[in-house]
């Protein structure tokens, strides 16, 4: 027997309750992540199935006999087939027809024009909202610019929140678009419009598609009008005052008069003479006509 003493390893301390709970907590977080990846992968599968449904619907339309006489309301075979497709999808998913129509177009872009984005969604690396943002912005780009567009954006989509990614995707789209901002703006201005979107409980959205500076100026003026309406006892929020000012201006041409209970003076609160302040940052080279780099409109 040698003189070397046997070395016994000290027995490990039993884990504390806090340490054990932390391990379980980490496991639950991992479980949530796995569940989310399954959800995202399911969204990619749904896009694939919706696009297959679209292709099959178009194939069914193609083999139909053409009508003997044109429909007076413009309901061609193609139009009718598209409407039937939208209706069936809306019923199957219990969604509005407008949403179904958008899903069909989104799925087509993801499957055929943005394969890397579709693959990343299928692997659970990005959410469907990230994929939607890429698809929405890509819809205004020519086909030959799409590959570079999605490869530039996918690393950001995998690491940023939707809010932060929204800003990135818009800037990338502007920088990679082959057409000048002047040409695109002229096209956008030509498409300006106003529409009503009915909502539950007797409400509706009144939406306007305007040039950016006009929209910001209008919102700023509504904010000025709302801030000026501070009569005692008026407990409306600023958002409510903006909405009321918009309605009063559009319907009556003025905001409702408010009588000051102290002075007895009636103040319309319209903010007559107020001019909206719009802050635009323009690169120096653009001002000099040496660059096409876009300006930034605050907000």
C-alpha cells in the first residue's frame, strides 16, 4: 500500500429551490420558442397550400367553355373564378373576403418570387409578420430586384422586432428601387383616394391615401386644433379631439363652437390661421442636384 492518500471528491451541494425553478423557467421559455417556430412553419405551409389552391382554381377556369355572349357586368370566366376562389377561402378560414384576397396575393409572392423568405418562414427563423412586410414592400419592386432585396433584408428579419424591421425594410426598399423617387411619387399621387371601411358596433374607418407631406401636415393641424380645445369640463382625450375635429371640419367646414363659461366668449377652437409645420431633412447633394438620395420627412 503506497503512502499516497486517496482523494475523495466532495459531494455536490443539492440544488436550491431557486436554482431548480430557474432551470424549469428556462425550459418553459424554450418550449414557447419551439411552439412559435411551429406556428411560423405552419404559416409557410399555409402559403404553399393557398397558392396550390390558386393554381388549381386557375386551371379549372382554363378548361371551362367560354360564354356564348359577353356578360354585361364584366363577369368574365376569370373574374368569376377569382371571386369563387376568394369566397371559398374566406369561408374555409372564417376571414373577410378582403383578407382572403390579400392572402392569395401574399402567398403567390412568397412561394414564387421570394423563395428565401418562404424558406426562412418554413424553418421558423422569421415570423409571418416579418414575411408579410417583405412581401408587401417587394410588391412594388420589379422582379429583377427581388432576389437582392430579400437577401439584404433576411438577416435583419431574423434578429429585429417587427417595429424595428418595418423601418429597415422601408429604407432598403427605397435604396434598392431602380426607379427614381420622382417617378414613383408621381404614380403614388395619381392613386390618392379616400375610402370607408365599416367596423362593428356602428363604427367605421375613414381612410385617406395621400402624399406623405399632406398627410403629416393634416395630422399636425388636427393636433393643433385638438390642443386648442381645452374648455373646462372637456374630458375628451387628444385622440378623441382629433377625430371630432376631423369630422367637424369635413362635415360642417368648421369645428364645433365652445363657449368659455368664465368669459362667456365663444371660441370655435378651429385654430384659424394655424399652418402645419412639416420638417424635412434633405441631403446637401440632393439639393445641389448631384444625387437622387431621398429626403426624410419627420414622422
